[in-house]
C-alpha cells in the first residue's frame, strides 16, 4: 500500500523510490555492506563461505578477548542495555566517569569525554572549539567526520597538501595573525597508512600560536608505549591540545572520545551540540573499552604481535612489487590505480577466501583506486598462508 502511494506521488523525491530503484539500491546494499553472518577470531562467514578478515580496524584483536567479553557481560547484567538518553538529560553513570578517567590517564591528558560514536567525537572536536571567524587549517585527506565538524562550526577553512608541513606554514603566513587558528591532522591516516609528521606540525603550531586537534583513531593501540598513540610515539603529548578518536578500533568496543586539558573538555561539554544532545555511551560499550585498556596495559604481547605481523605482510607485498602508498603502519592499501582493475582484484581475493575493502574516488584521490587491507595481532600462520595465496592469485589475474 505504502509503495503504491509513493509511486503515484508527484513529489520528485518520492518518485525516486520506485520499484526498479528499490531493487537496484538493494543490490548495491548487499554488495557494499558485505553482510556477514558470523565472526570467529580472524574468520568471517558470508553466504556460507569462510573468509580471512583482512580489512578490520581491530588492530589488536581484543574485541572478543575473554576479559573484554566478561566485562561487557557484567555491565549488561548490572546496568541493562543503555542509559536511554543524553547525559545532560538522564545523568551520567559511574562507568562513563571511570572510562574517561582511564582514557585520560592512558593518553597523558588531564580530562576526557566519551561519546556514543567516534564520528561524533571527531565532529565535536571542531564544532566544540571553532566558530565563525576562526580559521581551520586541515590536511586535505582528513576523515569525513572532521569536514562535517568544520562545516557546522562555520569557521573559515584552508586545506593543506597531505602531510605537508611546508604547505601548512605557507598558508599560515598568508593569514591575519590576530585570527584564532586550529590545525586539524590525523595521527595515522587510515586509508594511506601514513603517520603524520607531528614534530613539524607541533613546531609550526607553536610558531603561529595555533590550537591543535589530532584524530588518533588509528594510532591508539598501534603507536607509542603500550599503544598510547601517535603523540606518545613522538613524545609530544603535551604539544597536542586535543586528541580525539574511536573506541571501535583497538579498544574492542564502539564509541568515541575527546581528550585534552580540563578547561578545554569543560568548555566542550557546554559548547558542542554533539556532546550535549547525543545519547550516552552504553554500559556494555564502556565496560568493554575499560577492559581493553587493561589488557593493553598488562599484555604487551598483542602490540608486539601486531608489528611482527605487519612487517611480515609488508615484506610479502614488497616482494610482489605491489604499490602500498608508502604505508608505515598496519593499515596497508594495495594501490591498483584503475577502478575496474581494483574491483576485480578485490573480487579475486574474496574468491580465494580473503575479505578486504575496495575503495575508489571520491573515497580516495583519482588514480589511487585501491584495495584497503589491515593487519591484526590475531592473524595466524594459517591466515597468512591463505592471504598470500589469494594475493598471488589476484596479482596473476591483473
């Protein structure tokens, strides 16, 4: 009945939703979302076929660690499924406070605020601090969440070339020295696998009196002592004003965080709509992240395995002379450079039992069509045998 009403409507938006469009979009949904029926460690199951996961951002593989599972179960039994609203309306919970204190200490910052999504955290790291008349200088390869935050802040924006301090300095030299300025960078750029040149960026920020915001979603659990992130890796934690990121990568959960000095976080809590009006992080998500932090603190072997696996995989790709965009991290793209060829490379990997991600413009720059892969501490010798066989097959079919 509803479908027939939509088809008869003269509204141009509703007319788009005819039966043919619905069928076409449904097929695209099934292709691009790759519905998985089950996951067990590094193995996932799609349409009854077992695949080695080579795309997940769970770098340390802690999502089903026994301590993480147990912590989530206990929180669910004690608190239920959620807090059913924003913290400003329904009150915060003890588990929010505990997670924020643990994260702040882990990151070397005075304070922290957690949200129900990493996307919200990255957005609010800009909307909470930038406003009309300010200037945001942002790496052109920043995540979509940061661009959305900039747009909502209504600040002026200047893009600088990817990971290029010289271009950033040039742009700053053209701006009014009295304008408030924010530099927005990522610790690890997830599609490229590049580590930002943080020493240069923080030096420039000091020279031009800029506020610095770093999205370190892919740096936490990967770089630094015990996986404390990019700022820890360079010994520059005090030089970065705001560190933001996600709980859904190495921290075995879902949600986001913004960390900084106490005054900045208090300001954020009263000025960011994403923080004020978003539903609070659930008990289970909070408990899983707390437990993952504990594992990272007491079980360094996960980080050691991650880098051992990364070095092995990178050496294999180098032997095949595949273009990995000079990735320095466990996020390793295989650059094909042609949309159709990248698509078939991706399909051939799946045919041989490997789950990866196909990315093309506008998700990546034109000419950088790629298959995005990511290494986990959980990958085993058997996994690598399947992965290497599948990649050799895909290469042979190029």
